[in-house]
C-alpha cells in the first residue's frame, strides 16, 4: 500500500450520498475549519504533555512558562511570527480590500478574449 | 480517577468523557500515538459539547421558532416526527448542530481509519498469529452482503463491517473497536462492554434460574456486548453470527487475548441459518443494538430464525434504543431520527415505529410470553460516566436501552 493509498483510504467517503445542512460552500469551509480546530487541540495537548514531562523531570519549574519574558530580540521574533501568521491566514481579506480600491482591474480571461479579438 | 477529589480541584468538578487512555487494550488493539489519542479525546469532547451545550439551543429554537412557525403557516400544530424534522431543516439552530454532528462523525472515521491503516500489515500479522488454525472462526467468503448493509455504510463507516482491504484483513474491526469511544464517550466502559454487562445483570436478576448452555448472538460484531455473556456463563458456549469477516476475525483474536475462550465466530446471515444450526439448538438468542441496522423483511426473517433456533423454554432478548411511543415528544422523536437521515442508519426510523410485539407474535412467539424491560450500560464507575445518572440527552446514543424478548 502506498502512502497515497493510505491517505485516500483513511479519508474515504462512506457509501451513501452526503446530506448538506448549510449552503454547500459554507459547509465545506466549516468542515475544513472543524478539522483545523481538531488539529489545534491535538497540538495544544502535545505542548501540555511536553510541559508536564519537562516539569516532572525537573527541567522546567512550575510557573516558569507563565513568567517567561523573552528578551527584546526573541520578543520581536515572536511578535513577527504572530503578524506573519495572521497575514498568511487572512490573505483573502487583504486581496479583496486591495481589489476594492481598483477601478481598472481586469480578469485574465477578459484579457485572453481581448487578445483573440486583437489577433483578428 | 480513583484519586481523592479535593474541592476546587478540576477533577472534583469535571463532568465529561474520561481520557481515552483509560480504554482497555488487548492483543489486537491498534497502537495509538499521543496525537491520535488526543484526536479521539477532542472528538469525544465535541460530541459531549454538542449534546450538553448545543442541543439545548436546538430544543429552545424548536419551541420558540419552529413549532410556532409551523402552526402559523399550516393552521395546526406539527403532527408527526417527519414534519418536525423537516420544519427544523429550515431553522439555523438545527442545521448548524447537524452539520457539526455529521462532521464529527466524518472526522472520527478518518481519524480511526488512519490509525489502523498506517499499521495494517503489522496489525494483520498480530491478529493472524492469535487466530491462525483456530476452528472457532468459520468464514464464508461466498456470503452475499444484503443491500440493507451494502447500500449505505452504517454510521458513515467506510467499507462497513465487511469490506476487506488485504487477505485476512482486520482493518474494519480495529477501526470500529478502537475509535468507537468518540461516539460513546466512555459510556460503554473500558472494553465497550457495558451493554453486555447490562444484559447479564438483567438476566441474573429477572431469570435467576436460567442456566444456558448454548447461547447465540446475532450481529455480535467484534463481541463487545457478547463477551460478558460468555464470561458470566462459563459453562456455556457462545456463538456469534455476523456478516463481516474483518469484525469476526478481530472478535476472535480479541476474545482470546482477553482470556474468553468459550466463544465461536461464524460468518453467516442471521436471516437464514438453516444448514448451519438445527431447530431448537439454542437456549438463548441475543441481539444488542442490532435490529436498527436491518430492513423490515430482514427483521422478520431474523425473528423467525430466533424462534426456529430456540428450544422450548429458551429465551430471546433484543436490546435496543426505545421505540417511538405516542407519549414521546415529537421533538425527541425527530432528534432520534437524525441518525436515520443524516448518519447512514436508514432502518433506524422505520424500526423504531414498528410494533415489535406484533412482530414477535408473527414470528411464532406467544404474546403472553413476551418480555419487556429496560437497562442502562454497566461500567466501572470509578473511571467511566454512569449512564443512569447522566442527564445529558444525546438522542439515540445514550447507554439506556429497552429490552424486548420472549420465552419460546
Ligand atoms: C450495530 S452492529 C451490532 C453491535 C454489537 N451487537 C455490539 O453490541 O457491539 C450491527 C452488526 O450486525 C451485523 N449484521 C447486519 N445484518 C446482519 C445479518 N443479516 N446477519 C448477521 N449479522 C448482521 C453487521 O455486520 C454488524 O456487525
């Protein structure tokens, strides 16, 4: 069995048509969001497990994470990570806002049609 | 947990499914990584959240908007559970809950399947080593899978109970067993056997002199509810009949590794066991959470087979979610019907409105000898939630069942 087969089989559709309860576009996005929510929970629990193990082994002291104060350079790196992360996820909002300010934006398909007309 | 609970400690006020790590493992149980366990914990909490915190909103919306809206539009109140469900389909509260409940089920299947599929070869080897050459497993590769099982995969479980992906495959048995916790939230206990323990308790209390030697369970799947019967009556021989080879293989490997040896697994349809078992050859025929995955005709055939197979004085017991009695509110009926329409349990709706007493009579049982009862899942209450005390209603999923049976 290839890795790709395993991925396909794990996520296989069960026999029987899928019901939709919301606008299918919305339901699709919600389904993706719910999987992300699941994976975030998994990541959170993993970090929690690590913390508890490090504490049990005496590497980490109780309260150390909550009182952790990054130095200036670490702080900048971390805050920039947040900014990049948010910008990455909210890309579509940025692009729709950019589009709202443009009056002469043209679709590539329209240009393609233009080019056919040009050739004639 | 067993530790003493201090006031104000999170453990003192915690109410919900236990950590998946309390689940009982055995020789053919798949390995689960940290993150796979947490995926299951998350999904069990999702179901808990939907039942405890979202369903009350669906009910409130039904009372405040759906029922009055229907009455205003039609000049009469909602009259059937189907009208109630269809009216709720127009309401965002029901639709959002439904979408999330469906997705949780789909995520559970993907999560459980991934865990098993990634280790399939190793798991199949382990299983094979446990059951190789054992004559307590009788498979019939030529068995036809009826349409009521093959057309839609029950509870969105790809490949259902019968599909095989490799020779001597255990995949679908292992997926069904190890990740079912997502739906039950621990209400069935360490070995998902709270239903079986409930049946045993009921039988010992209500039929104290019953000493069965030959027990037959239809649709026993991997033996979750069956093994407690075999354990409670060690002198008896328990035979499990099911359609699916992967669940039967898995069932025997699981039973042996749990030290239960008075069980046999036979691949056959319980609709017709002529040529396999003789008339009157059993003392007890049991089904647990089984009838709702049949069809009307299959249910009739199976009731008739149970009658044929029991010796005079033998007992048949069916354990199922409660029927739709006229005094059950239409909202509850519609919510219970959800699985029929949106979770690939097509017979659920029809089955729960059938007159089962009449069906038992039709199968040859004497109406005067029909048995009715009720049971709750029996679990280790130190660790697992107790269904009898749990007030959350997760329509159709709670470990609270009706018993209908008869003395032959
Ligand atoms: C919901 S599961 C039963 C759960 C199981 N009794 C327990 O308590 O863990 C339904 C089972 O019935 C089996 N089944 C469906 N139709 C059947 C038939 N005609 N004969 C035998 N088994 C059947 C399926 O393969 C599946 O394993």
